[in-house]
C-alpha cells in the first residue's frame, strides 16, 4: 500500500486526569509520536482525529491543527467509535497513495474526570426504538450479544471469563497497564458483580484517561525513519447497523477480517500477533471465530488448548488488551495499533514475541457495528 508507520506515542493510562483537557492529551500524544519518529511538526501535512464529545462539537480538525501549530493539506474526523484508530491507519495510507499528502498524524485522546459525564445531543433512531425498552448504553447491548452467543452455541460463562483472565495475565508484563500488579482469576471474574445479565463487571473495560498518536508516511520517506518501519499490508472494513435491534444475523467482523487477510494474501494462521479489540470478552470470542481460527461456538475450547502469552502459540493482546491496559475512550482502540508496531519493531520490552513478522489488528465501534481490520508487517 506504499505507506508505513514510523512513529508511535502513547500516554500511560490513568484512572482520572484532573486538570487535563482532551486537546492537551492530544498534544502530548503527538509530541511523543514525533519524537519517536525523529520528525518535526513541520513534516506533518495530514491530520486524522476523532470526535470530542463535550469539548469540540464542530471543526475538530481545524481546532486540533491550530492547537498543534500545523497546517495540513489533508484532514478529517474519523468517527467509527472504537474502530476509529485502526480506521485512521488505512485512510492515511490511502491519502498518501493518492498524493494528497506524505506524512499523516493519526491521534485520539480522552480525559476522564471524577463525576464528569460528557454529553452531546443524540437524536438518532436508537433513542426512539431501543432506549425506551431498556436497551440503553453499551453494557445492555453487549449483554444481549453475549446472551445470543450462549443461546446459539451453548458457550459458558467460564469460556468468556477465560478471555479476561488471559488479558490481565499479559498485563502483568506491561508496567503501563492499569491492571499491572492486579491479576484476576477466572473465579474472581465470575464472582464480580453482574452489571447486565450475563455480563460481569470484570468482563468489561475500565475507562481511563489517556491518548495515542501514530504517524504514517510514504514508503520512500519511511526509509529514513528512526526505527524499523511497519508497513500496512491489508485492510478491511464494514459497518452494518447502529442499534442492536437492527443488527443482522451475520456480524461485520466476518467480512472485515477475511478482507484484510485476502488483501495481504495471508491467512489467520500466518499472524504472529493477534491485536484484537476487546471492550468486552464476547467481542474477542466473535473475532476468533470470524477469523476462522476456530469454529463458531468453539472459542472456549480454542482458548483452553493454546497459550496466548507472548511466547505462546497464539500471542493475543500482549500489552494486556483494553481489558488489562484500560480504555481511554476512542484512544483505547489505538493501543492495539501501538502494541503491534512495538512488537514488529522488536521493542515490546518484557513481553516481546520471539519471532514476529505479521500482525492482525482490529477495531470495533458501537455494538459490533463498525468494524475494521489491518494486517501490519515488517516488510512491504
């Protein structure tokens, strides 16, 4: 795709960020990414940024550009929920390939203050047809998806709890992770409070403050980067619904993941790292099945038969995933991109996969509604 990632910057997640603004966290993330890449802000001529609920309702790229002191010739707001991070990467590559720009910064960040509830006007159909019947918020909607999987395939609570257990085991290798030093057993996960039947508290991501930025540039310019470039080899994306009541029988990961693999001319078994979006345990289960790594309904057996640690057969979310690392709102999805880049550069200190050539990175927004997948590799 003639584009490569040459810089990453990620803030250490914290539970609360008193006195910070989203713009300041965006700035810190971009500065870190520029330093990592060995670039100046004058090298940046493209900007992709996410929406900022409650802070900048309109003109987001212009506001961020002004704050950073850059003048991009290509900019956009990528509004795909948790899929925004990976979605930015292939959009940056496409803009570079079209000749619109050469070096794009993709950035997401979020503050998180005690007692603060960020709101924006919401007049879409979900407010009329779903919310009055109790389907309000992500917990309820994802609980319905988990229940559907259990009813269709007979999957058990222990199967889903295993996903959170493995994520937090990997988080013990990452000092930045919010659950570092706080592992959970399967039993503890199952004994945690039921938030929305059948979802337990410890199957759900912890909201944190943080941010991440990724710099994508042309293949030519990547040859002069500070670090080994990480190339985009394939991408897939599909959106099917907004409200859970309108979800189709076939969920969109069954398209986006195979599409990315097909574009890269690779198979799921060729992936040395699975960096899978994991806002809830059931989302990981769906992706393992959509990738063809196991049959529908068999993810529990798959988990028990293999190791998902950095030195295991299927390294999965080696940074701890969002279930172990924390979810800084939309920036949570970017953490999966950053981890893949660090692994492919051989710089994932303390959790480095012994031999890594290709990584599958995914993003998920709304309620398994907006999905994308990237194949990243150490060679074009």
